């Protein structure tokens, strides 16, 4: 069993570590740190000690219509469409250190991307008040390629038979290329902490994987807009079937809910508490380049129930591979038997 999980996790090295990608959600600017479906499948598995790399390309296409309003970069806008493409480069170090029997791991994520945003109606904000600002009621558009906020995380993972579970903490540092007053930003420009727990049941004999991951996101204030986003809850579940050791297919369901309202002088739309449910599927393929196992995973989810948020389609294309994996610990040699006479 351990050998199967070791080989599997080399290719799927970063699965549940990527809890860091922003998308069009509720909260300020309709932007939340959490993305539905990002933590599963294999959310409870921490790979063997070593260094790993992952590149996740994230796609989102959504809209908020019906004259509903949201805030972007401090601007109050309505009838908004967004088309976001971003990449998240992640380095994961699983250390040989064990704490309470769990494997200690650290990750660093650097996002960058280009959200293309078009608002049908500009109602208020910096784009109105600039020297060459637009009049109220016009449509506005923005698309800027910029870096997001860097992210660090730490996790502890345990294994027992077919069961694997993990605790993780993530910190987003407001040091990205945030442009105050603009519609298009990957960076959120606020300190964000996320804590989560995940568990995975993986049966190699049946080729079945079941995972769940849940957590809370705590948001600091955006100093550029004086907007404080409320606390958010998120949960993901998945079920997958391995058609072979190289190919798996599965289903994913996710729920997001803002449990406290937005606040601060910049929260012009009030608490603006949001929630959303998304469902979708995933397929993964593992192969080798030389002797390096590489896993590619595609995930697509559709938001089906939404309040105070954009509604759209979410996509992930993940490519993961190990840079170096520590050799397995050698089994202790048996002590010689000493006969007594």
C-alpha cells in the first residue's frame, strides 16, 4: 500500500497544497482567496520527503448580470463579465522532519495572470473621479497582466493503512502588483490566512479515492480601498476511480459561504455576504519523461447556485513532477539470535 501511495504521490505531488488561487467570488471586488474544487482529489495526501514543482493554469469565465452590482478596485459597477487566465507556480518541500508523527511540508506559490474585465455600467469610484475619468453610467473595460500576491504554506500529513489526513495553514502576503482603482487585478492587496483539514481514503486494490477538505479564510483590510472582507468557509469533496495506475477519472463538488459580512469605509454595498455551490469532474494522466513521473490533471466545475457573486465556469490544468525525492528509509537489520546454553 505505502509503495502505491509513494509512486502515486510523486506524480500528484501538490494536490491539496494549492489553496491559494484568487477568483471572482463574493468579498471585495468579487475576489476571494479560495477557489471551489482546488483542494481535491487526494487532498489528504502529503508526498514522500523531497522537492516538487507544480504549474497550475487557472481559467475562469463568469458574469454578474441583471443590473446587480459589485465592487472592483474601489469602483462600484454593474453587469460585469470577467475572463481570467492565470498561472500559479508552486514549489513544495516535504521535509524529513516529523511532528507528532506527521510529515512536515512547506510550499511557496507565485501567481501571475491577466483578468479581462468588462463592466456594463460604471456607478462610482476612482474611474469616475480621475482627472480624465469616465462619466457615471458608461461601460468600462480593463485587462492587465500583473503578478499576484506571493503565498507561503505549511502542512502536517499522516498515514494509516488506506487513510491519509492533513492539516494546513496558508498565508497570502500583500506584495503583488496591485493597481488601485483599476478593474483588472490578480493581487488582492490584503493579508489573508487560511486554515484547513483534509482526509483521503485511497484503496489501491479497488482503485478508489475519496477525499474531503474544509477550512476557513480570514481576511485583513485592503489599505488602498479601506475594505475589510469577512470570514469565509469552504468545503470540497471528490470521488475518483483509477482505470489504471496511470489514468483516473472522478467527480468533484464544492461549497463556499461567507459567514461574516464585509465592513469598513470602502464597503459601499454593505455586508455583501456571498455563497456558491459548484459541481464538476476531473481526469488525470501520469507518464514519464526519462525517469521523472509527470502528472497532468484537468478539472472543470460549473457554479450552479450563487448569491452575491459572479456565476461561471472554473477550469484547472495542473502539471506536477518531483525535482528530487529522498530514498526510502532502509529497514533496520535484524539483530542476530544468540543461543543460550
